[in-house]
C-alpha cells in the first residue's frame, strides 16, 4: 500500500454530518498507517481559500497528489473527476447522486472503474457492489450528564423533517447552527428531547447527556428498522412515547456502545481499504 489517499471534503464543520464523516475517515486512515490527507473543490468549499481542520483529528491538508498512483475519495455530491485521478472512490453519504438533473445525475458523470462506497445501507441503491463503511465521531468526550437541575421541559428539532408543530413556550428549538458547547448546555438543562428526524445524531447526543431522547415515529418505520441503518441509535433512545421504557432501561449502555462502534469502524476501515487497494491493483 504505497499509494496515498486524498479525501475531497468541505471545511470541518461540527454541525454538518458529511463534513464530520470525511474528516474522521482521514483521521482513521492515518491511525491505521494509510497516509491520508484532505483537499477540497469549489463545489464543496466555495471560492474561498479558507479550509479548517478539526484539531482533535490526525488530519492535514494535501500538499501534492499523484493522479496515477494515489487514491482520491469524492463525496457523492461531486460531479466528474476534477483531479483527473486514475483511482477514484465515490463515498456515498446521501442519495443525491441518482437525482435526475437537467445536466444529468451526478453518477452519470462517474467512471465505470470507480469504486462505490456507501456510508450505510440507508443510501444503498443497488447500482454497484454493496460496500458499506459507517463512520461516526461518537463525541463521548464532549457530551455527558453534568448533573445540573433540568429547568426546561423540552427541546426539539425538525432537521430533515417537514413537520412544523407548535411547541410549549418552555422549550428550545435546536437548529443547524447550534454549537457543541450550546448543545451540551441544552441537553443538560432540558428534561426531554423530541426529534422529528430519524437520522440526526442529536438523538444520540441527547441520550449521552441524560436527556430523555424521543424520536417522533414516522409512518412505515420501526425502531428495529432505524437501528439496522443507524447502529449508534441502539440504546438510550425511544421511538415514540410508548418506547420510553426501553430508553430508560438502556441509557447506561450508550457510552460504551458508541466506544465499541468506534473500535469496530477501525476494523471495518482496514477491511474495506484492503479491498479498495486490490480493486485498483495497488
């Protein structure tokens, strides 16, 4: 494995899941001895030269790139092959690559030799081999129960949900630009968290802080279906008010479960990158 890996990503943003995943993947690759760095495109980071890293991760900005021998990883929202690389991995973090656009779908601009890698089964489309690599930043070092008095009845988030409901005045809406420091305080001051989004990691962060975390049910989805696609949601989270006992009985398992998932993802990364290097005969 003499080749380097360059991951195309936006600046690190703790509120954007795709950004976290790509930067964390770079960190894991460097942990396991596969030289990895980050770069970006105008599509992902705009025209600005500013590019931020997470100082807690072992990551750096790519200084050079050999398009013939190195591997480049593009998230699915990137069209074509801006770096004209021979060895391309498409890391699919959403379903946007198959959306029909006037200029054609994103995946229609990809090469047949590209290696398709899916973040989890939720985004698997059956168009390529089923290669799954689920990466998380557990944040168990940032979120915890502070043991303070919970003076606010509830907090809630809509995120990807289209439902907009009236909430009690003694409540807080959590929006996209809420920082980790602010979230830590909110989840420790609130008694209950209502989530209208079955995918957001806020569901887990609330549970880590001892806040009663409740996903509002979606038609056609069950708790087991969600856990199959979001392994980090296994403990400490209720799927509807009738499931609160499950959340209460398992909240003490949340932290250790997340720590275990972080160890599993290291082994999964080793396995999938052995496959990637073999795919490109490197």
